[in-house]
C-alpha cells in the first residue's frame, strides 16, 4: 500500500466542477490594493521588484517545540498582513522610495542592516521567521547577477525571444539563486505567471504546456483536505493532523503527490495552471489554518472529502 496517493475520482469531480465554472481571469498581481500591496502598473523598477520578491516567497509561519504554531502576521502601515502579503507590501514601500532598490547591483551594495530595514514592521522589527535564509539568498542572488553583468531584464528578453518562452524562462531561472534550489520550481512558476498576467504583460506565453503546478503549503493543505490526495498511513496522517514537523522524506513524498494531483486536475479541467492556482488561492480563506473551515458555505462542499483536520507538512524550506 502506498503511504500517500492521488484519488482519481476526486480529481475528476474537481475537474468537472472547475471546468463548469468556466475560465476565471487569472490574478493580475496588481488590482488588489494596487500601489500598496503591489506596485502600480508601469512603476519604474517593477520587473526587478517581482524577480526579487518571488524568490522570497517562503517560510511565513512559526515553529515551536517541533510543531507549527501560527502563520506569520505583522503590522505594516496600520494593517495586519500575513507573510506573503507582508513581503509584497514592504517591498512596494521600498520601491516607492527608491525605484532602483531591487536591481541586483543595488542589492549587492546594501549591508545586512540596510536589507533588514526594508522589511521592518510598525514596531521597527523584522518579522520574517526565516530572515537569515532571506539574507543569504539575497547575497547569492545579487552576486549571481553582478558577476555575470546581467539584469533580470536580460533573462526576460532571452525568454521572450525563445520559441518556447515559458520553458526558456524556467530553464534560465533554474540557474538563479532563490529559484534554483527547488526541483518543482514553485517560485519560478509564480514569477512566470506574474510576468504573464501583470498589466505590463512582460511575457507572452505561447507554450502553456510548459506550465508547472505551484506547490506551496496552502495548495498542499487544500489537496489533503479536499481529498485530491489521500494519506493512507495512519501514523503519518495523525502527525499531519497534530501539525508536527515532518521529515524531509515525508514532505517530499506529499509534495510530489500533490504535484501529480494538480497536473491531472489541470489536464482534465482544461484550465491553465494559473487559473487552478487562483481557485485554490481564493479557497484558502474559507479553509484556513487557524480557525475551523467553513464547509457549509464552501462552494466545493459537495465534492470535498472535508478532511478538515489535515494540515500541510510542517517543514522548513526556502522552496515555498
Ligand atoms: S472548507 Fe470544507 S468543504 Fe471547503 S475545501 Fe475546506 S474542507 Fe473542503
């Protein structure tokens, strides 16, 4: 018996539901609080901002005594923001002050305190739970570009000129620190859908078949709770429910099976990776980490396994 497996019937039911719902417009990484959470369209330095920020989408939760205890939430300009929103917003604040701030050359010239200051909250603290890893990746990222005398725009232009632009972008990012580490290329694919869907339309994707699912912890939680993925091993299931730290092997196994389930869901639904990702991104607010999921009000309650106690593997990584 496999410890973790996909559920073909459940995936088919979700594919039918999603394709009947039609094709939602993928998120544009702008319209939600444009100018505050995300930079307004056309702002100088936007491309460098997204190259930098996507590489820092990881680790937004707190661990205590071997257990997940809370998401990272911090106050910025009077608003309480969860980790990902916090990074976008803090970086937008920095970009508005200095449009060049996220160019590799500028990053390379900032010392640790100056980099730390970019992410200070209203209480003058840096709330990112994995700040040492963010700092180290920033150093490696800036070095990688500056030693090669390259800019993010050079990567974009090479990808845009290729016969298969999305595949080329993913291949090029597979070399860049901050993107290179994850074999499933979650952050690289996130950057790809940003570049495609931002109002500037930086990248015209003509090879959507090159797209890969964006497997972060929210998508893993959704796949486990909805039953797209089934954990057969009772001991592993109990540890996921208890939110205890997973081993590297357990995390890799669950994440790879979730990846497989989303590949199948994309294929059967006929929707894009970005559209499927956007559905689960929106769904996470009704199926949260800290409070009881609101199954009665959930649009997928009739097809969901409602395994509400299940939780993503608790594992520290810079991949997501
Ligand atoms: S809220 Fe309930 S029905 Fe909706 S996805 Fe979560 S577990 Fe399923």
